[in-house]
């Protein structure tokens, strides 16, 4: 953890969810900035501990190890499952919590190691939210299948951290977890927060800087996670129906929405639409920046 003074206040930095996390606090009171940063970090680590697939004691790992037996989940977990179910339905199956098993075949490390079709075919029978029995609060996950909340977990954490900090103080904050962010409101003097984003294809905003007074921004793209083979770039955004990267997605999509969870799912769904990403975003009527 570090706490650094800036022109507008302090930045509290820590690591969680395999991402750099920043809390920009609009105050020159060091003790207050430190207190709010610690509140944010504690909440982020709570969410990570509960829903990480890497921890054997997490709620998610318990579900994944259930061996086909019904599992009763708590209210918070049920809320996330309800949201994921809604996203699956709205996306016609493109967003699927069970598709995380494809990481066994795909390693998006910038290499040229595209997996053979046979390896992907072995995993496809273990993908499909329609095969999961979910009637709140009971969940039955078929043997061999897994849930992965990576598609919504970080954005969910951003929203909860903002809510937690707002409950503690009226000091304006910007919470940024690995490029997905939300602000609690404008600066104390009414000014907007200035946010740099990657690969913004917008002639009105050549330097990639946006100004935001309220709400959230989330970005999906292949800047760091991809494969490159024979001149073909394979995005890490996978179609759960085929097990292969979606066809011709943008390099980057940034979406603005009232919450980080909304912005994140819209950016992900747009990427899942591949070459039709722009048309999807236009139908949603959201502010978005797309780079190809």
C-alpha cells in the first residue's frame, strides 16, 4: 500500500484481483485519505476472498467443488447469480459464467500458441449456463462444470467500494481497479475528474482524456491479453458456443454508464458481438468509444 499526495488530494494504491487499484481522494487531510483508502482496500479484499476462483476457501470454489450436489448460497452471491442469469438471457447466451473452463486451452500470453480444435472440443460439454439449475437460493452445478465471476467481479467490487466510502465520508473519490472506475461525484469545487483511457478512437478527444462528474467507465480490449499467429491476432474474448475468440472484435471498447457493473457488461457484450460491436452499442444508446 502507498499513499501519495497530489495537486487535488491523495492517491491510495494497493493490489487486489490481479489488478492495480487506486483510490483518488479529494482532500488534503492525510489522515482522512488514509482512512478512506483503508476502507476501500478492506472491502476489495473481502470481495476477492469471497469470490476468487484461486482461493480454496472462497464461496466460488466451494460451489465449483460441489460435485453436482445442490449448494445453498447467501444473499450477496444470489444477487450476482441473478445478474449473471439476466446477462446470459439478454445476450442470447454470449455471456456465460461457465465459459471460464476455456482458460485450460487458451493462454493469452502474446505467444502464437493457438490450441488444437480437439482440446477445445473436450471442454465444450462443460460450458452452458442452461445446464445449471438455479432457483434462489439453491444452485446445482453439473459435475465437471465451473463458475467464473471474472467477467463481472472487478466491476462489482468498484461499485461496492464506492458505496462503502460514500457511507463513511462526503469527500469525493474516484475508484479505479485496473482501468474500470467510478466516481462518487464531481470534485469538491465542482470540477470534473479527468480520466485517461487507452485507445480512444474519437477525433474530438485525440489525447484519450475524458472528463467525468458522475458514474462509471469500463474498458474491454485485447491490449494485454491476446495471441498472434501467422499475422492473425486472437482476442481473449471467447464465444462460449464455439470456444473460439469472437470474429473481428474491436481492439478496445470503453463504455460510460451509471455503475461500473453496467459499463463493464455493456463493454463485454459489445466485444462479444465482434464486428457488430458498434451496432450493438448504438442500439443500447450508451456513450462509448471504440478503437479498431
